[in-house]
C-alpha cells in the first residue's frame, strides 16, 4: 500500500477528456514532480485528487483509505494540503490572519492559532509582511502566503500548483531550498506541478509527465529528459507556438 | 474563561475607539436621567434594538459576506413565541423568550441546510422568499390572530416576570443590557475560529475549502447565531409594544432595514451596525412621522434608503466605518 494511490482517473469535460485513465503512486517522504504542456490536465488531476472535481471514473487512496469523492475540506482534514495556480488577490485579511485560518484547521484556540501562524512566518522568513494584505504583495510573496496557510493545516502531503512560476532566478533557488527543507525537516511529502524544467528536475526524485490528459512517462529526472515521448510533447508544443 | 476574557478585551482597538466606547457607555447609562421626552426615548430604544438586530446580522451578512435579507422571519418567531405563550398559557417572558430562541435556532438549521446550497443572488432571493412564506402563513393562521395579530394581556401592576412596566425607562435599561451582551458576544465572535473562517469564506471560498473549512456548515452556524440574536429582539418587541402582527414583526421592510443598517454602518466591523442604527433609526422615525401626514409619499423613505446605500457602496463598500478608517489612514 502506497501513501497516495491514484487509479485510472478519468475526467471528461463534456467531450474534452482532461484526464484519461491516469494512474500512479507516491510513497511517503518522496518529492514527485508533475509536468506537461499547457492544457495537459495537470491542474485537473490535482482537483480530482483533492476533491474540487469528482472524477468520472477511478479511485484515489490516501494512507490506505479511499478518499474518492471526498470534499476538499475533508481531504485537507485527512492530511492533504494544496496551493492554487492562480491565487485570488484578496483584501479582507492580513497575511498572519490567512495563516491563522490554516492553523484553525487543527485547533480551536485563537491563541494557539496565532502562535502557530507566527512560527510559520518565522520558518518561512516572512515576518516583515505579516500585517500586510494579500493585494499589497508581489506575486511571488502571494504564492508563498498560499503555501504558508496550506502548511499551517499541518499536511502530510502538500500539493503545489506552479509555486515557482513568475519567480526570478534567486527566488526560484530559494523556493527549491525551501521545498527541500519542508521535505527533510517537516517530513512532508511533496507533489508539485511545475513549468520550469530545471526546477522540477533539480527538486524532484521522480517525475510524472502528462500530455493531452494521458500519462506519457514516469521516472527519474535523468531518464525523463531523454524520453522520446516527452521530447515530442514539448517540441510539438514549441512548433505549434512558432506558427 | 478564556472566552469571557476575549469578549471583554477591546485592547486591539485604538485609544480613540476605546475612549468613544466609554463615553458612549456613560451616555447610555445616564440617558434616562437627561430629561428626554417620550418620543426621543422611544427612538433610543429602537436604536438599541436595531443595533442588536444588526450585530446579529453581521455574523452571516458581514463577516460571512452572505447577503441575507430574511431576518424578519426570526424576529417574528421570537415575538410570536413570547406572545402566544403569554396569551394561551400565561408563561412568563423569561421562559418563553429562551423557547423562542430555541425555536428560531431549530428553524434556522432546517431552513439553512437547503438555503446554503445556493450562492450569491440566488441565496439573497431565497432568504427573502422563506421569510415571505412564513409571514404568509402567519397572516392566514387564524389561531394566532391571522392578519389582526395578537394583543398581549396588560398586567395591572408592573411585573418583572412578564416584563411589563409602566415606564419606558425599564424597557430602555433592559434593551441596553441585551445590547451589551450582544456587543461583548460579537467582540468575542470576531476573534473566534468561526469568525476567522467566515472571513476566509467571504474572501475566497475555494481557498477556504482547501484549508479544511466546511463552508456550508460554517454558514449554517453563523446564520443560526444571527437568527438567535434577532429572535431575542423579537421577544423584546412583543413585551415592549404589547401588540404584534405579521406586518410589524415579519415584514420584508424589517429584513431590509436590518441588513441596510449594518451595511450602511459598515459590515464586518464591530461598530458598523451600531453606527448604521444611529443614523438610520432617527432618520426612519423622522421620515415616518413626517411622511405619515403626507399621503402619496409612501415609499419615499425606501427611495431615500436606496439612494443612501448606492452612495455608500459606490464610495466605500465598507460603509460609514470604512470611510472613518479611510480618513484615519487605516483604509486600504
Ligand atoms: N472546469 C473546466 N471545465 C471545462 N474544461 C476545463 C475545466 N478545467 C479545465 N478544463 C480543460 O481541461 C484541459 C486541462 O486543463 P488543466 O487546467 O488541467 O491543464 P494544466 O495542465 O493545468 O494546464 P496549465 O499548464 O496551463 O495550467 C484544458 O483543455 C482546459 O481547458
Ligand atoms: Mg494548471
């Protein structure tokens, strides 16, 4: 029994099959990357696992329990955190309040939630923005808030949807270091969607490739970059863009 | 114990705000001895009552951001429970009022469960409809006086058990105590887990769900708390007016005023509903007595409210309190 098991997931948006019989497993403690061209179905797959969409077919098992059809709040309570590719820019709550909401997932005490939120801010080196509102922050920081509040729910599996997109070189390196720290220090299993190839390849121990809703490859980064199907999927996309 | 401490803890407000709160409290305490006439006293009682309504509405409507326009049905439940219990079984206010609150809670869970499958405008319309349906039932329900309503038996002597007093001063202090209970409760609520979760729901429902929040259940809880608040106010209305009918305690008018006052003053802020009531109750009373003498002007008051709400929401969606914060440089 693996930590996360995804069996035969199918998601059909009225004829457009965004996920077509996708299966894979993730072991506890791993860092797994999910890549694929635009529209490959990566975010859809995340949503099927976490419960934003209910898959038309297939099964999701987490720690031996069938969580297919769970609502997002239930999968979170079960121990899966996730961030969003597009973070909504809000004006109603400060950064520390956002993280407190995450912490409230596991406690009823406001004082404890506040304490945990400050610890999280410290861990992520974000103390100086704690009293700011999301709309006042640059995109890279907004994403980090999204990560911080997901982390505050104390997930065992964290699913990150393009946390590094739009980051510059140094910021990307920092993100890579942070992800490794989360994995090593906090023992969190990571499953991340990423567009920046170098980043996925450096951070992931294993990579899954989607194209047109189908899993076309899976393996260690070194093999994936040499895989014919993967090269075709990416080059094909480039040619299409060139026209 | 920690809850009580949080409820009484206003330290996260600025010095000016706390100072105003103290001065305002002294004024409220001293008010009956300032020699105001009965009209002004009645306006003050209305002000405190609508502040109570508005604070209740603020849980679901303000912090939760759900446009709730059906609070009158719960005012009605509170008022009718107290009235019917007294007329039929001679049950004292202090027993019938809590029963009314329990009925309101039960009913709000029943209504809230299907209601919160809906979102946005559909939710707002549905809240109006459920309230209108209940009002219709009471308007046709012979047993509870139908459209004629219920008159409460007047006791010869003042009676604390039945909350019957000759002088308005007693009613004034009673509603003032309720007002403070509500204020302290809301001061705790805004800092509570549910308060934070509701604000997250208002900001970003998708994200809230990803943080382990059962959105629908949170909304139902807040809706029920709001309903309990206004049911208490309804019970008060029954013993204060000694007469209720489906129009006075269940009309759409009332639902809209409750929401409007809180929004005008500043939804999702502790002071908002109080500020809103301080503006609109006197205006409402003044317009009421003035328009009463001018047939054909019925509805003008609502046109004025509509204009007010449009001006406020165009200029500062967070209401009068939002404007104040903006002027103090705290606005965003
Ligand atoms: N709610 C939806 N309704 C209909 N179609 C959808 C929906 N969500 C996604 N799709 C479609 O499904 C396909 C896969 O989308 P998805 O967002 O999963 O891709 P992705 O791999 O995350 O792409 P990107 O790299 O651009 O984020 C796309 O063609 C998209 O248009
Ligand atoms: Mg995507």
